[in-house]
C-alpha cells in the first residue's frame, strides 16, 4: 500500500509508532498540510492496538524551524478552519488551530514523546512542550524568537513548563537555550549528546512499551487532570486570544509582514533578530 503521507513518515516498530517530520529542505517547517498529517497520524496510532508509545522526531539537520510562513502555504486550506468572510484565517483562526492541533497530543490516550535535535524553535517548541515527555540533544537550540517582533506564542506553554523567572525571561527576550540548559531548567525531561540521542531515547522507550496501554493512559491522564484543575486548559485557551490581539491591535503589529513583503523572509528575520544577534544571543 502506498504511503498516504507527503510531509511526514509513519511507521510502527516494536510497539513504537514513529512520526517523522519530513521536509528537511525547509528544516521541517510546519505547513498546514504537515500539521494535518501529524494530527491524523496521532489518531491512527491511538487506535492501533500494536502501538503503546508514540515518538515524534524530525528528518534532516533540525527537528523543526517553526511554522511555514511562505506564501505558498497560504494556498493550501487548513483542515478545521471556518471558511467565511467573518473570520480572518491568519489573525482569528491561525493560533486557535495551532492550539487545537497540539491539544490532540495532550488529550491522546497514549503517551507522546518528542526527540529533538538541531533547531527546535517557535511552533517546534509547541510540539515539544505539549508532548508528555521530551528528550533533546545537548547542543539543540530551543526557543521562540517570533515573540521579538510578531506575536505572543500560539500555544502559551511557558508558565507551565518552567519557573516564573525562566518563563518571563524567555518570553520577554525570545532568546534560545541549548538542549542541556533546557533539561537543567525542567523544560524537557533529559538531554543527551547528539551522537547518542537515538540510542538513549530508544533505551528510555523500550521499557515503557512493556507497560499496558490502559495503565499508561491512566498514568498520563491522572497527571493531566491535576494540571487542568490548576487551570492549564483555560490558560492555553486564553493564549490564542492574546496571539490574535497582539497580531492585530498593537500599533506595530504589521511591521514583520511589511518587512517580509518588501524584502522577503530573510530580511524580516534580520529586522526582528538583528539587535539580539549583535549582542550574542540566538
């Protein structure tokens, strides 16, 4: 049977369903089509009795460079969007759809693990942060630079993944940290040397696959429920609204898009990140 996926790879081995982001020429930028395929693959793995654990990783030099901002991505309809003149897709529905996609990970009965290497930024950190467990390479670069000149995060995970001091530092600066630093601050579970990442992650996952899926589900959702009692779901549902407000109502909201129209994406990124790079920050 032909592989129905164009932007991911999907296979099941030893009770692990592996979803690999597979657009290495774009550093696995998250197009609408890729996001839809990820969600469908998660649902497939959830209903497969041969699967106990789901692993998401990335092909090529990086796990994920964030959301695909290229004009061509806008030409492909996003599953689940309301196609109406009353609701602008990019300002009203984009962040809402991101949250809906990644809450699939949270709500899934089976545990979802991320293995990240290279760059893991913006939308990539949303997948990493919504996963039940995240393992990263020591030298991975993890951060959310769009907060410097575009919007607040689509999925407002920062306050839930680290201390208030770290959350405010990273969200107010948009700076990145290494995988080793992310593990030290509790953003991810563990980091490993890049050349041993695959080996070490498999060593972690093999014992998990021997736990009964219904017990894994009970353990996952008992922890999830505790965070929901503390307001996790409500806070994230407000996060996409802040994204919409920050992309529309503040005076400089359209500057990044204007720079991109004038000089392309590289020029817009240089405008957004230039002063931070001059000071030695990613």
